[in-house]
């Protein structure tokens, strides 16, 4: 084989060896919250909100890359960096809102898992939620999630593949699909779902999680050459993972538009959304949908707990090691309030949508400290953001603020 071929093969093997952190994070935005918001968007508004998936993914790629960049350069997660470099009042505001975001995420993940258990085994939602929370807590505390990572990612990818395959079966309107992937369309009726889609994709807890997962992979650079190499591999990992998520989320909206909206079917319960898989799986649609909910919900609940433990301990300036007491306290502070909220829920579908809206509202409180830290040469040294990265963060952060502003304006009785 030519020497050039050997180099290319070696480079590919090396790249593949670094893939992982981005895909673990990606599990969090192919979760029950995404399933609910994507199905709601497609069934109620057809192809109109596809642009939100596109915009959300572009925001996600840049901000997740910056989060991982911080983790590589500082050897600390976002929560630890905020505690070290920011004033106590700001740290408290960012920390409290970040923990609330972790709880809102856990609500969606555990509730989705419980709904999956109900579909498969007819276990009552409250019983399934408590059982799921206990199992997730044990997995997180015992660090048993790492051997399962590849299996979980593969299983969720299989569900995503089902939706991608369905695109050839449901015969969507590709003209409308192409148009609305890039052309915004928004109304007072669709703003809440649009915000839910945004929050379901650009999940705040994932920015904390990504900078921490990088640490668990020991991606701390020892030299400038090593730093540049790690940043290059990290960007490839992040880009591939987020684009995979874009394909799956967009496919969910498109299939819901083609299967449900086309026939005027409004979805008010997540089990109804199993109908989106019927063109592919026929009578097995509910089974496949239930399995997907359990796998994606359970996997995402674990990542939400890791993010909660990391966020809590990091903001206190304590060890973020999985065996440390502050980390485990953060896990409990994520799981227990989430379970309490689920026990009060009467409309599970609306609860899933509401949890994702909460994530979107919290986003600016995660974006701002990450922006301030990574633009600072005092914090990042020569590896502070470039002008292009700063411009990108501003241009992608502004739509988030605008959509939040529109939501608040609508809630206050305004019109647009």
C-alpha cells in the first residue's frame, strides 16, 4: 500500500479513537423531550418549524465546541471555571438556574422513561418514574454507565435510523421541507413549541456536561502541539455528533408532518406519537416506540444526573469526581425534585413540552458565563476565542434572546 494510504488510514483510526464525548452529549438531545417537541411541531404546524431545528443545531455546534474548548484548555468544567473567575452573586445566579435546568431535564428524561415503561408493560406512570429514578441513581453513583455508553448510543442511533428510513416511506413534501429548513416562519400559536424545540436541542446542562466529559477522557493538553491536535479532534467529534442529531430531529419533525399533520391528527399524549413509526414498523410501532423511549430516556437521565452532580459540586468549588460527596449530593438534588414534580403532573405531554421551554428560558444564563470566560485572555490565555468565534457566539446568542423575548411578550398579553 502507498505510504499516503497508510497515513490516511492511520489518521482515520486516530480520529475514530477520539470520537465519544460529543456523541455522549448528543444522546441528551435525542431524548423524550425532543420526541415530544418534534412530534408536536410536526403534527400541529407541519414543516413550518423545521428552521428551529436547523438554527438550534447551528447554535449547538458552536457552543458545545466552545464548552469542550474550555474543558481542554482549563482542565476544568464550566461550573468550576465560573466559581473560580466570577463574582459570588453572579456565581450564585448562574449556579441556581443551572441546577434548575438539570432538574427540568431530569423531569423530561424520567417521565419519558416512565411513559415508555407504560407503553411496554402498562406500569403506572408514577411507579415507572420512581423505578426509573432509582435505577438511574444507582447507575450514576456506581459509575456503571461507562460500560453501557456504546450500547446506549448504538440503541438510540438505531431508533434515529428508523426515522431516517421512514423518510423514504412516508413521502414528505420535499419542497416544503427544503424551504422551511432555512426560512423562518413563526406565529403566536407556534412560539411555545418553537421555544420547546430550541430548549430540547440546545440543552443548557449539556454545556456543563461536555466540558466535564472531556475531563473524564483526560484531554488535558501538555504542549501547544498537543493542544491544537486535541482541539481539532474535539471539533470533528462535536460536529459529527451534532449533525447526526440534526438529521434525527429533523426526520422526526418531517415524519410527524407527513404522517400526522397531513391527516389533521393532533397529538396530546406521547404514546400517540408511536403512529409516526407505523409506516415502517406496522403493528410493532408501539413496541419500537416504547423501547426507544426507555433507552433514550434512561441514557439521557444518567447524563442529566452527571450534569447535576458536576454543576452542584463545581459551583461550590468542590471535587467533581463521581465518588465525591458533593457530586452525589448534586445527583440527589437533580433526581428528587424531578420525581416530586412528576408526581404532581396530570398531563404528561404538556409537562414534557413545558420542561423544554424552561430549558430555553435558562439558556442565556448558561451562554453568558461561557461567553465571558472564553473571550477572556486572563482566563484562556492565547487560546481565548478568535474574533470569528466571538462573532458567531453573538450572532447565535441573539436569536435565543429574541425568541425568549417574544415568549415573554406573548405571556404578558402582547401580540406579534
